[in-house]
C-alpha cells in the first residue's frame, strides 16, 4: 500500500498570509497513463470532507484560486496564497493512483 | 444539484451486522463510480470500498475485505454497504462519495452516518 505522510501536523497562520502543506508518498504516484492522481481535501469541524484539488493541480469548480496544488513523483504541496478565516480545519492529501486509495494523516490549520 | 443522503447507521453489538444506504440525486447515478470513506471519531479518513457504475468492479480495503460488501441499485439511485462481523474498529462516520470523471475526483460527499460498535 502507498503510505501518505503529511507535514506539518498543525499550523497556525496569520490571516492574509500564505500557508503550505506538504505531502509525501512512499512510492511514485505517476500512473501508467502518465497522470498523477493526487488530491487535496479540506474538512471543517462537524462537516464532511470537501475536495479542493484533484489530479495534482486541478481545482474543483468553485474552489477559490488562492488554493493551488503542485509537486511531482512523491512530493506534493498544497499552497494557500492568503489564508482566510474559512480556511481553518483539517487538510488531507489522498492518492488515487492505485488501490487501496490512501490518505495522509491530516494537517490542522488554525488562525494565529 | 448533487445530493447524497446516507442512512442506516446506529449502535450495533460486536459481531453484528448493519446495512448502510446512500440515496443519490441530481446526476446520472449509473454513470459514476461510488465510494465509501469512513472516519473514526477524532481520526483521519480511511477509504473503505468503491464500486463501478454498473457494479461490475468492486474494490475493498484489506481491513474490511471478506466482511463488507458494496453494492448498488441503479434503478433506485442507491448505494449500499453491507457490513458483517463488526468490531469496535469499525466505529466511524461512513461517508458516501461520488467519483467524477477521473481518479480521485471525489466531487460530492454525503453528510455521513455514524456506526457505533459496542456491547
């Protein structure tokens, strides 16, 4: 199984400042079709997860453009260009390159 | 608007069984792969099982293989998760999610249903 490791475990960010979350996979996420199926999800307390980014860097429709995904191979990053109050919660990376699908342990983002 | 509504959760004794349902609306249900993801209280997300649009292909996490069965009734726009031999480790919120046109594109999620396994 592919192990997904996120850092940091938590992050306190000032409103309006950037934030970034790292995710590392135990093996390459490049699929045989050439795509990298790495997704990022956000979960607010008491809410179901919500997809932000899929296939490495594609924002889901309706996701603000302050969110961006990047990376290659086994190292990936979610960046928030200017953190807003609604961005608090836990962020998860997830690989869908092969079964079983696996998630990172989560990064909790709070406002400083 | 896509809606996914789970039901069937509740309190069950160890070794007991439960069937979860997820009624979908707002999209062509049979076209899409559907997935169950669970989350133990206060913990992270865990993929449980997926099923292709017409049900020909199913996939399971090792932790539930042989105990859980995913199925769907496309005539009723409903996804199921049949759970047997439940243990305390299965206690979690179970979310139904729709996968879009590519892997990892879980574009819609239900609100979840809580399964508690306890004596």
